[in-house]
C-alpha cells in the first residue's frame, strides 16, 4: 500500500513536519492549546495508508488506537502498535506514524513542565511501547468526553493522566519493537529486511551488500538490538503481515507463504507471540464496523 502523505491529505492535524535540511521547529500547533494543567486529549480518525511524516511535538505524547493498527518509527527503530498497545513519546522526539489500517487514534499531549513534576518522570525519558491492560485502556478512553463535540473536564483529564502515567511506567512491552542497529553496516541490513520482509535474500547476501561479513552482522545484531538477526526478521515479517491481512485480499495461508513461513501454523504462532491474538481473530476484528 502506498502511504498518503499527511501534508497532502485533507483534514490533517497541524504538526511540525521535518523536511531534510530543515531546522527542528520550536513549537507545535495541534489546533488546541494546553490549559494551565498541561494535559490535553485529542481524538482523530485516519484512513488506512495515511502517513504522518517525520515530525516533533514540544509535548510528550501517548498514542493509542481504540481501533486499528499503526506503525511508529523513531531513530531507534520501528514499533507496531495494535489496539492492545500504546506508544509513549517523550517531548521533542522525532517520529513518523503510518496507518496500517483505518484507525481511531487517541492522543494524550503532556506539557514538559507538567511531566517534570510527575514521580515517574525518570522512567519516561525515552520512547517505548506498553501492553495496554484493562485499567490503562479505561484511563486513556475516560480522558475523552463522551460527546466529542465538547471538551472533556480538564481537572478530570489531569487526574486521569497522572494515574495513567503510573500505569504506563509499569507496562513496557518490547514484543512489537523492531530495533535498528547504530552500526551503519548492520543498520543497512536491518533496513533492507524491513523493505523486503519476505526474506528472499539470506544473511550472507545481505551482509555482502552492506559491506560486511556474515559473522560481523551476526555479532552486531544482538549486541546493538538485543535481538538476533533471525528474531529481527521475524518481527519485520509480522509487521508486514498486518497490512497484508487488513487488505482482505489474501488468505492467512497465502500471507504465510509470501512472507517465508514454513506453514500457516508457524505464521500463526509467530503472530500470536507479537500481537497476542491469532491472525484470524485479527482479521475478524478489523472487519467489524465501528
């Protein structure tokens, strides 16, 4: 699926989009202002294929999909974010977001000053994905007014946000993260794996193309990403499978074969390890209206 650049899409949010060679912006206009309490909640709907290019926010951001799947990319790597996950982004962190399916996004924006006073601040200085349990999910959704045409009570949002950050700091889950190595040779291999998740070329071929030996890449991957090359490729395949399954044009068996899995059962096992549900259940959920 070809991404739709949000800068050219209708009804797009106002973000600081970073072009190559452009300086980092100093402020972000979301179409709202943070009240004195320093917390704001914003709900948006995006069509599958929308791409929010590289941008930053002055505030910290918690991204959560009440329905749908997105992909978030930062300098450290790429996260798959289905409804049972949320991604935390500290202030001023460059990131891009791709909508892999139609998506009901819920964003919580937190001013740096408000965040600095929170007891969990020392643990919230980097990006990460969390598994969204019942309490965290209800806290996030409760920050939005039932009538979306009205603004939620800022005092209520403030209290809910404080509790949500306590939960956030305890719920990190890296299963949907595909880290990118810092070594240029290993990074080239990782980026090629993300571009060609089916894995037609083996590691030896990828290493040669990156200007390194297979042994070097085999050593660098776990040293810099905490994943072996095989584990990293497996996660990249699952990221790719989400978009393929959501299209509704291919069967689970077909997707498994295209991505190089030995069988539909092997694909299903890997899919459940990352997303916590079976491929068939994922397809059924995406097919449900609302």
